[in-house]
C-alpha cells in the first residue's frame, strides 16, 4: 500500500460571501481529484480549510481555483 501525503491549508476569502457562495467554493475545490476535503465553519465563514495531497496539486493551484470563482482570497497557512 502506498503512503499518501496530506497537507492542510487555510484560505481567507476577503469579502463577505453568502453561505451559498462559500458552499459553492467548497464544491468547486472538491472537484480536484487531489483534494481530500474542503470546508468552512459557521463561526468563521470567510475561512476555508482545504486538505489535499501535495504530490499531485499545490496550495497555489487550489488558491487559483478559488480565485477563479470571482472572489479575492489569500492563503493563510497553518
């Protein structure tokens, strides 16, 4: 069995977005086969936590996917 690398990242969405929009962003990110999970919390709706395999994607690529949805976003990191 091959070991898989896992990395967590936090993305801050600059503008206030609706719950529907943040869920849409989560769904878009999850379409990447290298993304394991993408979720936000009700307490911090601008913060999107993404878990991914760095062997097949990067934080830059994930951030670009989010920004391509028309929101301003920045990588926070852990």
